[in-house]
């Protein structure tokens, strides 16, 4: 009986780069911070003449609304903030959940994906709420106001303060 000589372990062909994990964590953190920022801005409603606010996509639609619909949309958003408190708090809590999932040993990509999916679901719910409020205002419009709204939607976005970002109300 001959004994087989053990084969030496084969080295991993991919070199270990410790900075890639740090980069991944930083990238995910920035993405979640951006999602949280957008959610917070969306909850503030259409901007006033002196500052930004609102989800960039929905904000464009809100900015283009003619008065009195734009003002009423802002009032509706502010009046319904209390309905969104739980979702906002949950978004904030996702940062800690993601950090825990990223540093868990053994690392579980499914856990990271679940946290990110949860955040996506919350953002979708917030977006649906904003869309519903926008549709309420559109539903109040007569044909002339809807035509004005359509015309304003086709105008290029106006620059905000300092020439950057979406601008304030259109006239």
C-alpha cells in the first residue's frame, strides 16, 4: 500500500485587496445616505422660493404645477407628514441594519440584499404617497389648467440659487 503525498494548498489566484471591502462599505453607506436624503427632501414637499426640497423626480412635477395647485400640494404634503414618520424612522434604522449585515461573520450577501430591498420598498411607498397627492391636484384641474401644466412640464428646468439644481416656482 503506498501513501499518497498530500498536495499543497492551491493559492487563491485573486490577490487580497483590503481596500475593496472598505470601498464597498463606503459606497453602500453613501448610497443609503443619498436615499435617506432624498426621502427627507421628498417629505418637505415642493420648495418655497428660497430653498430646495422634495424628491428630484416628483419635485419637477410639483414645480411645474400652476397656482393654486402647487400651493395646495405643498399644504397637503405638510399636513400628511405625520403619516410618514414611521417610514422615515425605519429608513434611518436601515443604516445600522446595513452596517451590521456588512460586518457579520460569516458575511451573508442575502442579508445585505434584504436590507437594501427594505429601503427600496420604503422609498417606493413614499413615492407612491407623493404621486397620490400630485394626482389629487391634477384631478382638480380643468382642461385649461391641465393644458397650462402640460406646457410648463415641457419647459426646461430652471436653475436654482447659484445656477445649480432645480429652480423655484415658474411664472
